[in-house]
C-alpha cells in the first residue's frame, strides 16, 4: 500500500452543481429588463431550470466527452457503397437533444422568444460550444425560408420543433429537423459572388441540379442545407435536402472533415455536389438578398457565443481566486488580482448586455429596431468576438499553471475563443458591412443615435465619446482604412450607453473610465485603483 506523501489543500472545488443562468447577475438583469411582466416569471423559471442543467456535473462531462471524442467521417460502408456519414460520440447527441428541447431553434414564433433563446444560448455555450453551431444555423434558416411561403410552411414547423431526431430519413417523416449551411468555396471565401457551383434548372418549377463544391459546410449530418449557387440569372439560394422524399440519399459527397483549432465536437466538412437535387429559395439571382437576414441572425449568435465563452472564463477565474490562497490571503482580495478580475468582468458584462439588447430588438421587430440591428449587429460582431480571446487567455492566467492544464477546462475555452471572430464574416467583413449601413441606410445611424441618446448627460466620458464618434462620422476621407477604428468606437459607445443606463454605478463608472475615458492600459488589470473594483468583482462571482 502506497504511503501518503502529502495532504491536498488550497485547491478550489470544481465549479459545478450550480445554476449557470441564475449565477450570472448581468444576464438575469438583462432578461428581466427586456421581457414584459406577463412573460418574466415563466421565462426566469425556465431559464433557471436550464441553467441548473447546464451546471450539472453530468452535462459538463458530456461537454468534455464531445470535445475529446471528435466526429469521424465514414465515406463508404463495408461493401464499398458510398454512404457519406459522420459518426458522433453519444455525448454530442445528448447535448444537441437538450439544446433542441430547450427551444434553441424555436425563437421566431414565441412571445419574447429571441430574448429567451439568447439567454439560453449564452448559457449553453458555456457547456460546449460546438453543438451550438447546428442550433444556430437551424434557428437562422427560418427568415431565409420565409422568403418562400410554401417552403416555410413545409419546413419551419420542423426547424422550430423541440424534438431532436438524429436519424437520416425524409424530413417529412421526422418530428424535428436541423439545418446546415454551405456558402463559401475554395476560390472565394467570403466573396460568395465568386462562387462557381452551378445550378441547372430541371423540368419541375423551382427545382435544380447542382454541380460544384463547398469548402466549409458545418453539421453535415443535418436534414437540409441552404447553399448558394450560380443559376442562369445569377447567384441564388437553394435548399438541399440530405434525404429525398422517396427515401434515397441526395448526392452529398463528403470529401473530408476539417481538422480545426477548436470547435472540435462539431463536424465541418468539405462537400461536393454532382447532380444534387435542390429547391430554389427566393428569386433567382437574388441569393445574397435571400440569405441576408439569416446571416444577421448567425452573426448575433456569434456575439452571444463569445459572450458565453467570456462569461464562463470569468466565472472560472473569480471562482478559483475566491478559494485559492497565496501570500497570506485569498487571491481575490489581493488588489492587483482584483483589478484584473474587475477588468475582465467589465468586458463580460458589456458583451452580455449588448447581446441581449440586440436580441430584444428582434422581438420588437419595429422599423427603428430593424434599422438599429442593421448597424449594431456587424459592430457588435466585430468588437465582442475580437475581445473574446484576450479575455479568455487572461482568465486562464488567473488560474496559474492550473489554467494551462486540460482538466481545468480553460484550454478548451482558449481554443474556442477565436472562432466567432472568423466565422460568419471575419473582422474586415464586419467593419465594411457597418460602413455600408452608414453610407446607404441613414435610418440605421439615426436609430443608433436614438439608442445612445437617453444616456447622454449621465457620464462626461460617455458624452465626450459620443461627440468624438460624431466627429469621426463627419469625416469621410479615407473612411475604409479607418473602418475598424470607427466600428470599434460604435460598439464601445453603444456598450457604454447601455451600462450607464442599466448597470450598477460601479460597473458603468469603471467601463466609462477605462474604455471611453482613456484611463486604462493595453493589458487587463490596469483600471484606476480609485474605482470600486470589489463591487465589480462581487457582481461577477458565480453564486454556487
């Protein structure tokens, strides 16, 4: 029998067995703010139950297993027949089933559905981000399908179902369905107008035969895919079912799966079409117009996903330092560590507050809210997703060497953290899209200014930032080269205005001082020492 060499002490307990939603004060406040009293109690109860599911030891273990056991491609069966199937670990299916049953694809027809879904999506990302990809694409496909009422009537009930059915069979025989997307190709990337996949019309109206490829196609075991291809009248959007109505497999040739930095539980494939049957969605030649609302929805999910990753990283850092002692006291009480944690907490709360505000705009659906989304979504997608990686890396450092070890969970967050900045249009694409909104849609800037307007006069640093932003907007010289700088300021001013209006004074004061007033450094942990940093950290502490 081995002798004991030491007693394990001063190690924090695992952050498990808690309500991921209820422990996030900023998220709870945002849901309460954006939902009417007739929905609030039901939604809070529902989200709290989902938060307890997300925080359970069993579900967290599913997340670990799904990431550690990535999907495998099986192109042929034992007899040499082409099958093009991807096999997932059972944990993947369990996670996806929980996400579907929680309504993460069912926002569009539900009162307050977008705020409720956004909060749940932010929570579920903290368990395992990969399974959120098919949930996001299925959710986002709905507005694209609605451009064709007949297609929407057929497919929307399946996509918004709360039943997860993993089997490959005709969608009409399933209680629920998931969607994937295939937009980009080798030669074009984000420049989808350079796509070469060809769509040849068939005899039946609205049906086509596709020939070509897609360089990135995530969730290739989905029931249907929205893809872009060149029809006779130009780039068009098509629905490609995985299985045809007669039960035969559509031609969907999976060449290989991407070996990605993170997001490893989720299969991202290279696929080829060779006489693949498809139905047109929207008008021929109007493919980009057809998918534009879908793209906006996935971009908001990138913001939500990054907010979720930041929240989990900050929660782990605050939890660890609240238990860990060094140099005569708890780490969380050391002035310099408190400064680092508070700085991280500001970034997390600002991201959450902005993301939920944009989700609420979807629920409102009014003309001004739609105009706000046109500018605010690319600005938020640009800025929040770019802040994710430095936040997660700094949070991992708060755990010291423990944060560099896989068992801590922090390396998985680090690997995942750059993803949302790259997918659905990288930084330059977002910045240029925001510029287009400013130049072509004046109502977007008007809506933005009306949104930040109520916060004017509450903080002199915010007022100065708004004035500086207006000066930037008035100068169009070299505006493309200044696009990142301008869009960063748009995002920061919007975040600051929301925090001034709705966050505790300590949070708003620290944000305005460091992000708008210039009183902070390039690294985290450089907030002015005179601020109430203890209150900021306490607000971020997960209540276990």
